[in-house]
C-alpha cells in the first residue's frame, strides 16, 4: 500500500503525518503556527527526514487555513490570501511544500478537506450534499454538493455571514477585524474569551454563553441549508466539544426553518450532527486529498 503525507495546517498549529492507510499513522508531529518560513521549514524537514527510513511519500495532502486560493486555474493557487494572521498574507504554502519536498501537493481549505473526510469515513457517509463547519479560533464551512467541493472565485466564507443579534448580546461588538459582529466575530473561541473573560473550556455548562453561542451557530446552519440545500451540517472544532452544544444548535436551526419547503421535517429535512472523526477530521481530510491526487 502506498504511503501518503498529510498536513492539517491550522492557524494555531500544524500537524503532519505519514499514513499507511486511514487507520495507520506511521509517524506524526505537531508544532505551533509561527512565521511562514519557520512553519513551512519544519513541515518540509519532517517529510524529508523520513525518506531514509523507508517512509518517503510522493503525494502530500494539505488541509490549510484560509482564506486560500484553491482554484487550480488561479495564478495564485496555493497562496494564502488577505488574512489577519500576521505575516501569512500572500504566503505560497503549496509552492514551498512542493519545492522543499519534491512531492505533488493536493490542497484544499481545512474545512473542505474535513468535509471530504467526514463524507468518506465519518458523520457524512452516504451523502453527496453536506457541509462541515469548524468552530474554533475561526469559523469556517466546507460545502460539498453532488460529491464535489463548492468554490467560485474563492472558497465559501460562511463564518463571515451576519446573523440577528441574540437579545441578551446586543452590546458586544464582535472580534472580527474585517466585519466586527459577523458570526465568526460573535461565536468563535476568541469571541467567547473577549465577551466572557474565560476560555470556552472554562465556561460552566449552565452559563448563558451557550444559549447565545447556539443562537449564532443555528443561524449559520439554517442559512447553509437554505442556500445550498445540504442534507446534513456537521459541526467540529474545539468549541463544539462542549456537551449538548450540537443538540442545542440542531434544535434552534430546525425551529428557524420551521415547516418551510424541502428543508421541513416532513419533507425529508436536514440534520445537524457532531463530527464523526473528532479533531482528526482535518488531518484525515489531508490524507483523503493525497489519495485522490494519486488515483
């Protein structure tokens, strides 16, 4: 069986692995996301350092944070676009990885790669139309329709949608430097910290934060269903590890849509679920990309 490389290239940390199939990781490492030069050098060194150990790979999948140029026809394919992450705007992540390792690079956004992994092995099995949403440092959505990733001039940026303010959350300005109180600005992990002065993991289960959080994420889920007609919205990321949050979002999203159209419960409807692959959705998505690039 061929060995494949995978990189879950997040805005906070990078995870690299060498796979011998989905269920067998031969080697892995993780390190903080610092500057592009330093971070890419560590990833390149990981793969190059295993070549003499019989673990050389020819294809590396990258599930990368964005905004990201993912259209192969774009002259900027593989580059990070304008981002709040210092030093990363314009970074040619795919080009540097290809030049440094001599490998073919298969690239998608971290959320789209995770969506493909969930479709192949996780909570989206058997579905051609689904969305994967991650809620962590940022909020992003990968959308698959007809079995194919959705992107146009760039990939979807559903985390930057607007939503009606929760009635108990009218004063918080939001943390998004571009849009202020978009959904990412109101419901990401940094937004929770800024609003409540505590990390999401420190907030009690009965804290009012979770009703407010579910409100915004439910609007995101409902908007995705109504605009794309996906059958399932899968939520992952560190914030969604909170027990009961997925269920709250599902209940609120279904109430928002109500008996309307084919999204209504009596018409086949849709569902909202947690990630089946947990926090490994992105890394396994990178493996899926590498496998598809070779086939």
